[in-house]
């Protein structure tokens, strides 16, 4: 398609999304090392990105470009050899469960990519012109039907407001949550509100092994940092995430001691508190507002004047009939009140929802988006319902499986896209799916796919459907 008077360079793309590409320029003598790193990417995508970035391929430089019209595929390879521009979709594409029937899209991407490279790497001496593609009815490429994502609305290369990108835009680096089990309980278990807890819940299934209540908070944080420094090498600072059970369920003085202990860790810049909407009141909000606005004695962190304070409420559903059925112990009005009085204090407020609870239909999950939009939320989390062994819901599912949504992974991704389209674009999306260790669940319908792989698939699906978060919000 294009020729190049040099044979001494190869190009490999590092897509940030299908619309943004970073690529390196390196000598052909390093091609073997590059392909070894690329093979690692295909075989073990959990560590591949870091491995590719650290591969000893001696790049001349890295550059980043934005592809026109957001055309593209998640991963591709392009290089120059023997004076010819070559493009190949690698085997990892199968990870996305795609069906590449539309060759016109593939070739449109190749043309767009070659044009961009010719413009941004003029020193490599591109020459030639784009050839018409005969399988287009009029011999041209018309991109007018493609939607342009509003500039600056989301983190670079994204079609939704991702939490990682959100923190990077605000603080210039990734803020990683470290899960803490501080030994709190739940009013829906001890008889204050109810007994037995929510029908889907086994809290042990939802937090990592380094987080156990018999360990001191600082020890949990240290072990969490050691864990995440391997998993997320670019994490800059950390948030202490009080996750297990209801982390405002206790006397205020005890809460003060727990939060202050976590904030005393030198690498922690804030706290995230997961709790129930019926476990908050004015006195507890006074405590949280005081930490947010006044800080703690002697507390200083570079780039942060005061600690960050975020409260996440488990709302789970906007439908009272569902909340009653799962023995939640509160109604939606309680959740709405908790969110509003928390946000009024200037505290970032998040909410957690489960998709696929018994009795709820796909249409109900889309309709509740308008209620979510009406709340003064900063962030939202979505988890697919996972049937945990030994819970009351496992028995209910065995008796009445037809009352549960059990989407395949492609169906679930389409549901998430439909939901994103209906959510305010300013809402930060913390999660779109959950992970539970296989030993806790009675089936793993999607296999052992990890959350970061689902996020990559979501990027692809948003591109395929040519849409973005908030596009259908009136």
C-alpha cells in the first residue's frame, strides 16, 4: 500500500484503545527480542504489557498518535520490511470473541493507520497513495456515520469515564485501592436490622487473602502494597479501602481510631469506606467531613493537602421488591437519603449495584439508570451476580433458575454498553464486573477471565458499536 525507502526500522503499535496508538521505532536487529515480547503478550496477557514495555528492543523513541474517526482494532502489528507496509491481526484477537466478517473495516483501518504514520513519521520517507478498495460500492470510504467522542470528556483513548483515568487526570498518577478488613460487622447479621445477611452474601468471597481481621491495619496495608507493586507497577499512591462488611457500623470514636490508623501509613493518601445506607448518620458524617476538610494532626503527603475521603454505599438495586427479596434490610429511599446527605458534605460518594438479581429483567436494569443519574453520585460500580456456594441464593437459583439473568460474556458486555450509554458522562465507572475465586462459586460461566481482560473487551465493544457513556442521556 505504501512503500518506504528504508528497511532498517520496524513499527509496533501499543494501542491505548482502538482510537489511540503508541508505537516504537527500533532497528531490525532487535526484531527477535520484540517478537519474543509479543509472544509473551499473546501467551500471558496478565503481565504482557509491562513485559513489552520493559523488553530490551532499544527503541529509538516512542510516539503516540490518535487514529482518525476512531477506527481500529484492539491489538495489531504493523512493520516495514523489504520496502513494503505490512499489517497483521495477531492471535490474541481471539480473546475478544470477535467475528471479523467485515473485511472493509479491516482495510479501512489499514488505510487510516498508514496515512497517520506517513504524517507523523515523515523522516522515514513514505511515498505512494491510498488505493481505492474495490469492495466498497462507490470505491470510496465514507466515515461520516462514525460518532466523534466529545474531546476532553473522558480519559485519553476511552469512551467512558474510567476510574483509573479519572484519578490520573486529577492527581497525575494511578491511585490504587488496598482492601482492609477492620473487623466490622453488619446490622443485617447481628439482629439489629435482620439476621442471616443478604441472600447472596459470603463476605470471604469478596476480598483478597492479604486482608484478614486478625492482622493489624498497617500490616494489611504493607502486604497489599507488596502485592500491588507486582500487579500494578505504575501505581503511585494508595487508598485504604475499608471493604469487608459495614465500615461505619460502630461507635464514632472507634471509627476515628480505625480511619486514623489507616491514614497514618506513609504511602496512603486517603480512605474509601464501604458501608450500608442504613449505617450512616450526622455524627459519623461530621467525622468524615472533618477528616476531609481539616485533615489530621501532622498529616502531610506530597500533592495532597488533606486526605481523600470517599464513601461507597451498597445500594445493589433501585427496586424495593428486589431489595426485600434478597433480604437487604433497607429500601431505595434509605439509599437515596444516605447518598444525598453524604454528598451535601462535599464527600465523594459512590454506589454499588448488582446486575442480574432474581426477578430483575434487562429492561429493569436499563430503566434504573435514570434513578442512578438523579443521585448526586461521584462513582458507580457494577458487578454481575455470582452465585456463591452455601448462600441462600444458591438454593433459590437451584429451584428457580429461570428467574435469574444468566448472560454470556458477549451479552453482558452489550448490557454494560447499554447501561453506559444511559449514564451521565461525569459518573466515574469504578467497575463493570466482579471477580470471585472459583472455590466460592457454583459455576464460572465465563471461565477464569480477569477483570482487566473484560475492560479491554469493553473498549472493543464500545468501538464496535460506535458509542460512548452518556450518549443517550437527555
